[in-house]
C-alpha cells in the first residue's frame, strides 16, 4: 500500500529471533565479509552528546549493504547508563529501513533486541574463529548486563561444552540477577572479586561494561591462551592492547571516540599493533592467533550488522504476517 510503513515492536522482533543464534551468526558473518569486499556504504556513526553530561549519548548508525537486492537504513540507539538505577534498560533503539528504489521509509523496528543480538553474534563469531578451542568449557564475563547475557547465549551455540561461567561486576546484586536470568541446564556460575581473578579462572573472556575510560592497566593472569572479546571497547589500557594480537571489525570505525584501540593509536602514531579485521580472519587472510600473545577482538559495532539483521526480521515478518502496517504514514 502506497505510503504505508511496517512497524515491528519488541515482542514481535524477539519472537522472530528466538533460538536463531546459529542463523544470526551466519548473517553477521556474511555482512562482515560483504562489507570488507566493498559491497557496502558505511559512514561514521554520529554521536549526539549533551553539555555537562559525560555519560549519556545517542548514536546514529547509517548503512547500506549490497545483499538481498540492497539494504539501506539506520539504527538510532541511546545509551543512558543511569537507567539501570531506575529499573530500566540502559539502551533503547529503533531501526529504520528504506526502500532502495524510492528511498522512502518502509519499516520501523524496535532496535535494542536487534542491536544486542547482532553484538552477541559478532562476539560469538570472533570466539569461534579466534579462540582455537571448540571444546572450551569455561567463559568469563566482565559486566552482568543484557549484552553479556546475550553473548553467553550465543557462545553456548558456538561452544556446546560450556559448563562454567565466571562472573565479575561492580554490583553483587547484578551478578545475582544475571545468574537468576540465565538458568541454563548443566551450567554453573562462579562470582569473583575482580578482573585479575576472573582471568586466572577463564581463558575466554567477554567485556560488556559501561566503562568510559580504561580501568584495567595490568593483567598478571593474561596469557597467550586468552581470547578477549572486548565488546565494550574502553576497558583495557593501551599497554594491554600493545601486548596482544589485535583483531577489529573495521579499523577506521573503531579508532575513534576514545576506544582502547583509539588511545593506543594516539600513543603509537601507527596502527601496526592491529593484525587485521574479523573478515580477514574468518576468510583465512590473517591467522586467528599469534604464538606467545593473547588475542583481543575489538568490535566498534557496524551499522551493516543492524540493517542486515533488521532485513532478516522484516522478511520473516512478511512470511508470518507479523507486525502492524500503518497506512498513509508517509505523505
């Protein structure tokens, strides 16, 4: 119908993506590969910040990806960390998709679920490609919020023998809530008192925190066997980044906004500390690891992942009749 727009709310998006971890990882992998083959347009994310407020932000991620006839759109996602104290989720988001022939908006989707799942799928893809041990039984999670909850779900799809989860969060209540919210059969949880203790217990570690500046300046327990999924991007000091074999999603995107990669580049003046991107690793253009060094994956979070997954949701919604069509939404 001319001028109509499809709207998909949180419940509908969640139902479509439920128990689709392996499929979502494949979508993310294809998006990475197509992007690094040049079949994309990906401007830098736009950060909206507020005077006198160093914690809150709203980010716009526009993107085009040349799959399924071409997908174009944008994720508009806010991060307000103090929402957690209000009993609300830190992040909220919407994804807008456009028609490729007219440019008109064709769909609006609740975006925080899409964002969390594409982030988790990215981390799981990196874990599968870079960690080197498909029989890994233990994972360490720094930060006990929604994102690490999703990462754990996706890592279990990649590492089916995972049976032990080591947790660290500044809030003991959040650790307890995380355990209660993720009751996987055969999985045991262990709470530790710091990052050092967590690294001593787990070789595969995911950071998903709200840290704005690095707070981990040394890690005596960090070894060449460790794989770090640095999803929150700002936890590790440049000294740790320099000691590692570094893989990113896209250097031009991740080397900004005071990420650990950005701070390391500012310190060194060259990007020789980065081995390549995840698309290089999954296609075999770079090795997944380097002897004698831990591997760190630093994903900025590319808009091509959001629109690829949103397109998948819309295509499945069309098959099932999910969502609400608003007629005459457009003039």
